[in-house]
C-alpha cells in the first residue's frame, strides 16, 4: 500500500506576503506591479500592504484582496517567488518531494 503524505503550506509570516513577492504576476492580474515586502511579522501588516497595492492598481478589494489569490498564484513564477520567500521555498520543496515519490 502506498504511503500518503500530508503537506502543510505555512506562510511565514502571512499568506498575503506570498501574493506580493512576484510583482510581474501581480501586474498580470491587476494591471500594476507591487513592491515585494520585507520580512517583518507585524499584525495585519501584509493584509494592509495587499489592500494598498490593489487599491493603487485602481481596484477596490471587496474581500481584502484574497479574492485575487488564485489568479495571482496562477500567474506566478514560482521559482523566482520562492527565492524571495523561504517559507514558499519550503512548501515547494515538499511538493516536489511528493511528486518525486509519485514518479517512483
């Protein structure tokens, strides 16, 4: 019987940072790029930065910006984004490990 693995995607410090690290993906979805934020864990900071970046693109985020997450992720260069965020890199490394298991 094949062993099943569980992978946890744990953004450190917050998932909104992952949505801001690839300015080109952000621009592809929202029409304007954004600055990749530094790595500081301050309550609600990344949520605020995501909302501000979306508003600067001329869009009102109805759900705090998370409504654009799937489109931003689909447009991301995951290799580049993971070089900018260690927690994203850890998640992708785990996913690649599962994919290698599936191939073997």
